């Protein structure tokens, strides 16, 4: 394979314990000839010593800013605010292509430094199917937290756990009267949500494209909980509107938004303006009739080991084939498209001058 230097960075967010590549998969990359540098991180679910034993180099947390220019910086969530200029190629979930808050600023940082964002959300095959995603675990946890909230068993602040411990909590004190609706039920996140609800003894109502084309709003509002697993790519009518909050016939009491597309014009739940946090996972949106919101944008980090192993297994083959074509080229092209939409034309011109280097 083309010579590649991957640099796994420490995550700036204190609640982020996941990793995109686990030590066993890092060993496979090293064996394939990849130079793999891993930053120290006190919160990562896998200690740096396990990566070192797999043949990886180690570096202090945050040292990616001075990494060699040809290193590809690998992470999951948002970058720290500094440096103002991003000169490397970065692989992570940028959330920057749908006019989300802060999106323009992030892309301008790449423009200023001549770097490139290879957004994991847009790492897709030639049919548009995502090749590496945390969706299953996001849906699983979004539904699990909705159940625990309804049963009065959701403790704050949230703390990472294991699947076995969470399943035990879900099976306790089952409530046969609880009704749940999963929208986007056929996708990765929807499948995870359905598994969590079944574990809790709940048979959910499942909607997907056919049911949302002509939305039955009274039926939606007649459920105790809604788990939204839809990531809209084109404008669609909102599932829940401000007017619905005042509906006295509304049975809906818990809104669990797995997608967390807040701030985007494509948001299908435009009834809130900020996500919830591990310290305060639930926020009351409406007093009477009550409606509670759960909208945590790194849900899978509550099951950091399981979700990391799953994601790493999907990302590994893409990193073993890290070339200028295929999925990574689509990531790069989508980045350039987003920059052009903001009038940032110089990035593409700069990269064309260095056409010989891999993605």
C-alpha cells in the first residue's frame, strides 16, 4: 500500500472515551507497513500501552499540531479551537457540511492552513452507503436512555458502562404500558434502537420512509416516546413542530433525538436549540403537557469499548486501502464542494499543486 503515517489524536472532549482504531486493528495497520503514532490520553478506553505493544509510536496529547506535514490526523469528534490554521489532512466527524453552527469557521481554518477534512460521515461506497458508522450504538443508547427516563431510572451525570450492565437495567421493572415509536427504523441507528427496546420488553412502532412521506402526526403524538434515527439529507416536513407541544391530546412525553442535527436547516425536530449533556442528559422542553428531551451527540461513548471495536472493524479496511480514489476521493470531493459553497476556492487549487500525494 502507499506509505501512510496515521496520527491518532487525543480527544479534546472530556466525555469522549471512544477511539476510531482499537489496538488489535492498529497492529494490523502496522504489520501492513503503516506508521502509526498514538497520542497519550487518560480517558481513551484503551490505554496507550496497548497500542505501544501493537507496534505503535507514542506522543504527548495534543502534539498532532506539530506532526509531520504528511501525517494523517485521525480522531472522532471536534478539534480544539487552536490552532487557527489546519495544515494536515484530518479524518473525523466534522459536522460542517449542512450549515451547522461553527461549520464555516472550521472550514476556513482548513483553508487558512491548506489542510483537508476527510469527514467520516461522508466515507461512503459508490451507492452512498456509509462504510464506517457508530449508528447502531447511537440508536441503541438513544432508546435505552428514553426507557430509563420514562421509568425514573436515568441517573445523572451519565457514566460509561458495559452492554451487560445496561441490559440488566433495561430488563428491570418492565412497563407493559410504555409505547415507543422509532423513526428511521430500518437503518443502522433504527436497528440499534429496536434491539434496546426489545431488551426492555417493549415492541416499538417502526416507521421509515413509507410512513414519513405522509406523516400521521396524531399517531406520532400518541406514543410515550419518540426515538428519532433519521439523518435528513434533503428538506422534509418536521416530525414534531412547536405547535405540537401545546396539543392537549399529546401523549408524547420523551423525545430522544439520536441524530442531533440541531442548528441545521435539515433538522426534522426543530423544537430545541441546543443538545443535552452527560451532566444533564434530560431537559424539559414543555411544562404542560410535559415533554422531555434527550439529545446527546456522542451517545456511543457511553459504551466506549463495544462501540469502538465495532467502528474500528469497519474503518480498518478503508485505512488499509487509503488511496487517492474510491471512498477517500469522495470524502475529499465533498470537502471541496463545501468549501466552494462558502466561496473558499483556493483550497482545491493548492491541493491540485500537490496532486502526487495520496488523499
